[in-house]
C-alpha cells in the first residue's frame, strides 16, 4: 500500500514539475523563448539550430493545417455526432433527386478522436519545445556547447539510441491501439447498432444506458444482464481450467519424458510436437468433425453400446452423445480438447526450465532424506513457477480472449435452446470475446459489443497488474543462486 502511494506521489510530482518548469521558462525566458509560444522554431533559430527550427515549424504548420481542414469540420459536431440525416432531396436546378450533404456519425467520432489525440501530442511537444528553448538560452548564457543538428543525430545513434528504437513502436501503439481503444470506449456510450447504422442512419450519445442494460437483472434489459453473468462465469472458469490444466500437464509430461527411466525420449518429444507442427485451426476443425453429433466418435460409441448405456442411465436423451452440442457436455469437451492442444507447448517450455533447475539444491534435499514428492513440491515447482510466472499470467489473459478454441469447436455445431441467451445473441459456450464477435459480425450491435470490450479490457488489465506485482516483487532470484 505504501509502495503504491509512493509511486502515485512520484507520478503526480513529475507531472507537476513538468508544468512548473514550463511556467519558469515562460517567465524567465528571453524574447525568443517567449516568441516560441507563437512560432515554435524561434528558440532554435536564435541558437542557429536552423534544421531543427525548420522541422518543428513544419510540425506546427501541419497541426494548424489539420485543425483548420479536418478538426473544424468534425470536432464541433462531436457533442451530437451529427444532426443531418441522409436523404434524397430534389434539386430544382438540375431537376433531379440528389443526396443531401448529410452527417456520418462514425466519421465524426473517428476524426474527432484523431484530432483530440493530435492536439494532445501537440500540447506536450509545445510545452517541451518552450522548455528546450529556455534550456538552450541558459546553456548559451553559461558558455556551454550547443549541439549542432548532426551532433544531435549522432546522439540518437549512440547514447540515445533507445529513443530511436522506441519511436516507431510507440507510434504504432498510438495509431493501432490507443486510438481504436478510445473509439471502442466512446462507442459504448452511444446507440450504435443495426438500427443506427452510418451512413444511412445517425447514432448519438446515450450515456450509461448500455452499461445499465448489461448489468441489470430485471425489467426490459433482463436478457443482457442474465447472459452477462453466465458468460462471465464461464469465461473465468474456462480461463482457470484452460490455463492450469495445460500448465500442470506440460510440467508433468516434461518430468515424465525427461525421467532417467524413460526410453527413446526423442521419439516421445517428436510425437507430442506433431500437434504444434499442425496449425491449430486445422486440428480444431478436424476434432469438431470427429465429435459432431454425426461424427466418427459418435458412430464408434453407438457401435460399442456406450450411447445406449448413457441413455439408459439418464445422462443423455438423444440417439447420440452431444459432445459439442449440449450444455455441460460441450463445456467439458472444450476443456479436454484444449488440454490435448495446449500441453505440448507447455511441455517444451517446462523442458527448457527444468534443464536449468539448481541441481545443488536437489542434491542437498536428497542427502537430507527428502522424498521425490517433497523435492517436486518445495524445489522443482517453486522454481518453475518463478521462471514461468509471467508466461502463466500471459496464458491466463490469452485464455480469457481465446477466440479460436471456443469459436472453431462450437460454430455451426452448438445452438442454444435458452431463449434469454438467444435474445441477447449469446450461447452457453460463448466467452466474452466470442460474444463480442457475434454481436458485431452477426448482429451489428456495436454498442453492447463495445461495453463488453471494455469489461474484457478492465478484467485483463486488473488481473495482469495484480499478478505481475505479486510475482515479480522483491528479489527472489537470490533464492535460486
């Protein structure tokens, strides 16, 4: 708790210092520093850094031009997301029906968000630019050397090379992650669905109505609230079982194969690696056909009398075993099939970790009389968990969003008979992410999909932050050295 408070204090202190130093630069800067408030390249121009002055001036001109041509066209409409509906209007000049100058709600939302991001980046660069101009002024007054443009370029090749390497990835994160995430969040507060589909229809802000629909347990919104609770529960159950069954199974498989008594180890490893060599979607589609209601597995079970036996004891009421087409059966089969698909990956990871197991500790434990189970429990497992802990967290988050396994195994095979789930376009076997996909691709219910997307993001972020904070705190490496 104290650490968190300390980090928060450092963060807000850094933010406050950023603006305080800007105010100092404006107050104490010379004419050219103050002129940088209007012409961003003035400070650099005064210190004969002409190329840098030109580049920052071009950046300033671009932002102004973008704001005038794009920002002004869309940002004023952001509060309403458009008011002019698309319509056919008779033009008395041409004597023809023409499409009017209509508003596109999604384009307004998209370009407004892009404009806001560009303005935010511009403000940061603007403040930093004035501070740099003041820094150059102080360097000149103290007789210090001011780098030329080539010297600055060389510094970004050497001591500041990390900045050069991080620039493109950060730009990619902003363009392909932050902007889409902001749009996703904003769509959750609109009525963007099949009845409000641009460009023919407008959508607008609805506040927290969609969140109320998702979390309500009664009234007109009962179906979404009902479905959300059940799908969230199954998502978490699936993530826990899918993660830990493959994780423990991979470790046990690795220990078994690498045991001194095991013969032809390379052959066993090769057999299990075949599942990795075959693309996962191919394996899943084949397995889905095998376990279909009319698949080869059902034919075999019927031939040996297993289907009749299960029907006699009341486990099934059909002439086939509903491996992937009935609640309960489908849930269990999905987890089992995922074990078969996922264990080989974890086996290879565990094999690499076990090769570096501290043998001195193992040998000391043997001398002290520890059993194999005690060695596994107190030395092997803690070491493996410490090394693979971050990967375990990643696997859990990945399984929360494991679209492939769920969708490929149940699509066109599983049909829900629960009307409340069907009304909210969901199935018992859906995860939050497959429900989100179904809402967008099949039913165009973008507003509810956006709300679910936010829930998934918050869920994954919270778990990741908590898990990583607990796993990597302290210096546990010394325990294994």
